[in-house]
């Protein structure tokens, strides 16, 4: 109707808003992030909220590996970039993923790291051990592979054959995840410079909205073998190592590379609520476009097209610009580029509001490194963490506002201190993430905090409770028990401490391995902490500790065991269930909670048993 002149642009916008008011938003129910700091996304909030940085000298282990791949023995630190660089890309738990050490050593490192980030996202969502054969889960992974044409892992494998070739094939980055985790929807890799992961998110959200898929695993990865400053592709990161990146500043300094891998597990909001998922945040709207021929140069940003992508995202979200009170920017610290980006954002916001300096403008990539293909997801997680913590993070460095920008007469201000995120009563906190890339790609994603319905809390009172944990290796079991011991020590004294939610998360929503298994029967969290501490020292069974090394067994193999287990659940006999568990039997712990309404909570992740997997390693 708009194209043939029957309605004008304003009427078309109102029509789209009416249609979008009926759309179901997308829920983020699982997150995983492998960063140079850890593989716990909560650590990222500690970095950005406390004005810390992951930028440091190139790790010595990476210099050694890079020197090997570059065909020389140059280990002079001066020739390698500072940045947020992973130190352990040669480490991998090949046994856990059912891959031989030989194949893992031949495999391109980005495949291994993406596997572990995806594991964390599914674990966080509580779906790692779920049977997903009846689900249609799409996999969309963002990555940049062009640089690998110059230096890649495959080139330095002495014997290139079909097996080594397949283990390094770039398009298998997504399909490998589908195979590993039995995800049976469409699976694809998206490569489009620094807007890649935003496009992966866009693809997943659209297919979820259309009902073509029931869930999605969206990932992004940035791993570089090109850490040497003398390689031409690294010119965007070439500056003195003591130069600080400063966002929206008259002297922005420059950029530092950021490595890592991120994965998000998504569902429609309606389905996530029905499935009683823990919802980290909501994707309210998303839009992407390309600058086409509007930009003066192929590598330059177009303010005009950024304005349009802002408008498109607002329409998709059925929101006004003044509803958004925090924006995480693109992150490329170059004065003219930042001016073009921010002017596009300003114009986009001012099409629906004339309100001044009400929205904080941030740049988390200054703290975390410029992560290229992963950038859209990096910003997404930082926005979600800000929403969950109800705080607006400060910019890392900021001295003098760019003279190219008039912030005073714009919707934006630069927030340089951590502040509580206040909103009017009845309103929700809403954030946006902007990313763009060489070649003209632009994307804006809008996130909203999730406020669950109030739940009538009924104390789950039992004589005894059960804690079960396992390991495919003794090292993994010991390290995971240590993490839980520290967690329980902190958790037991919090207002949110809840034995029902804790038990449900650990027993029913986490993966249980063999052969190493530990079960503890306890009365209180203090009791559990003391018992776990005791096991760490003694590594053996005692009155309330059940520990053994047994192969996995199926209950169906033994009718008597099946009947005995049912009787144990009926009687709530925790000691008997503990015995079945450490003897290797697969147990459906959901039977313990069928009359309850437990919620998934944040508990420590499973500890990988890492081994060196590298050419010649």
C-alpha cells in the first residue's frame, strides 16, 4: 500500500507498529562466553562495571604458537599485539566431546573453542542433557575466515589429507555443533565482517518469529593467528601499547584486538515461559541493513543508513526512542568513524523524541577488545548483564568529548561512573546494541529486562536433601566439587538461598557423567558445605558421602532396579537414590519435583579436563 501511494510513510509506520505489537519477543535462556579471563560470563560484568580491562601484552604461550605458525622462531614481544587475547587456544577437553586426541590436535582451534562456548550456553540453559530430537534448533555462527587465507592452521599440518581438511573446514563450525549436541534445525556460518554476529542473531530471531524453528543456538567467534604487528591486515591495531582506547573522545587512541567465543540459546518468549526457563533478557526488536551506495567509500560508515536501521529496530520492537536508556556502541575507536556512527544514532533517535541527554552511551569493547565478528554478541551480553544487574556500566576511559559531536543537544550522555539504572514506575529497563562493519552492514538490537511473575514461595521441607555431581575424569570431578564448595559457602547466607531451586538445578537440569560420581545426603547448606569440604580432603565414602567409579548403566537393563528406584522416589529415600546414582544408573531426577514449581538458578559450571591439542603437541 505504501509503495503504490495508498498510504503515506507515517501511516505505514503505524500499521507496522500495530502488527509488531502482536509479535512474540525472543527470550535469551542460556549464555556462554569464553574470554581471556574465564569461561564465566558473570566475570565480564565485573570487568565492565569496575572499569577494568582485559587488554594486556600478548600472552607468551600465544607468541610461541604464533611464531610456530609463522614459520619462524621470532618470540620478541615487541612484534606482537597487545589485546584481549586468549592464552589457551591449544587446550581442549577432547575426551568429553568424544574426539580423539589426534583429531582434536588437527582441528582448527576456533572449532574447539566454539564447542566449549556452546556447551556453556546449553549448560546455562539447563538443556545440555535434554533429548532434543523433537525440537527444531537452528545453529547460526558468526566468524571471519578471510584472514585465514594468509595464515591458517591447516597450512602447517605436515600431512594434509581428507581428514585434516575436514577438521579445518570453515563452514563446519556450525554443523559440528549441530552434530555434537544433536540439534536438528538449519545450521549455517555467517561471515560479514564486524556485523556478522548481529546478522546471525537477526536470522535466528526471524525464524523463531515465523515458527520455522523452536529454538536457536547463536554464536560468534574471533580467533586470530595473525598476532604479528608486521602483517598488513593488522594495521587497524597498530599503535603504541600504552595508548588507551577512549570512546567518543577527541583523542580516541585506537583499537586493540579482542578474542573469544560467545553462544546464546534462544526461544520465543511464550515458549520459554511455558517451559519454565530462566530468562536472562528479552530481544524486543532487531533490524539490519546495508549502506549500499550511500556511503562515500566502501569501508566507510553511512550516518543516513544508521538512522534508518535505528528506525527499523524501533518499529520492530514497537517502542519509542525515549524508551531506550542505554546504548552499547560499535566500538571502533577512530574519530571520524565514531562521529559518523553517533550522528546516525542521534538522528535515528530524534525522529521519535526531542528529549535531551537521557540515554547513556557506552562502549564495552574498549574494556574487552574489538572482537570483530563476535562484536554484536559481545555487546548483546553486556546489555543483558546491565539489565540483570539494574546498573549502567561506566565507560572505561573518557576525557574530552569529540568536537565532532554535540552531546548536549542530543539524546545521549557519556556515563563515566557505575550508576543504578532508575526507571519510572511501571516501566522496564531497555537497552540497545549497535554494530556495523566494513562493506556497509549496520544492525541495531533492542533488549528488555525480564521481570518474572511473582511466585508464591512454599518452603520445600524434607528430612534430607540430595546433592549429586559427576565427572568423566577424576580431575573434572574434583575441580567441580571445589567450585561448588565455594559456591555453597557464599550462597547459603544470601536472601535467595533456596534448597528447592538449588536441588532442581543440580539434579534435574545438569548433565551427569560416568564413571566418577559423588552423592551427598544433607540436612542444611552448612551441612552440605562441611561434607563437600570433607570429601575434598579424603576422596572417599563415609556416612553421608557416596562415592564410586562405575560405568554408566541403564535402569531398563534390570527390572528389579527399576522397581526399587520407583519405590525410592515414592518414599523420598535419598540414601537409596544416592546408592543407585554412584553405581552408574541413569536417573530421571525430575520425579523429585513433579509436585513443585522450582526455578533454574545460576550455579558453577562443569570443569573441563584440558589437554594440549596442537600440531606437534
